[in-house]
C-alpha cells in the first residue's frame, strides 16, 4: 500500500515529512521520496528500499523548502527503484505528483 503526507506550516519541512512517512511504514512499501518547494523551485529526493535510505540521501545532499509532500510506494507496476519511486516530476520540473493507484494511460499522458 502507498502512503502520502503533505505539510505546509512553520516547522522545518523535512523532519515533518519523514516522521509522517515513518508513521505510515506499517502499511508496507518498497520505496520512498519527498519533494519540497522553495521560491517556486522543486527539490526532489527518492530512494528504493526503506525510509532510512531516503534519510541517508537527504543527509548526503540536504534539501529544504517552504512546503512539501512525501510518499511511500508499494510496487504494483514497475520494479522498486529510485526511478519508479514517487514523487514524479513533469518533463519541465515544475509539477510534482504523488498517487495511490495505477495510471493505465500513462503513455498517452
């Protein structure tokens, strides 16, 4: 199963998102990621595997933002990988999405 957490507020965003994802671990997942927005720019970190790998990635290459979204994914389509982990960006890097479910017409989109 997937889990989604979003945050807009005064606290530092990354710790809130990571804690939210940690609370969703019981649902099962194979990859995790976060996207943060600051001044209209999107920063993204994703990893296959457990949440600790995402935390390691953020520790090695820190990100921050004014608000953000986090996601844990359970692979029903596509292998567990950083590429398949959510959040996903559009081809311009301006739009970020997370979803629970399957987009059957992804090729057309």
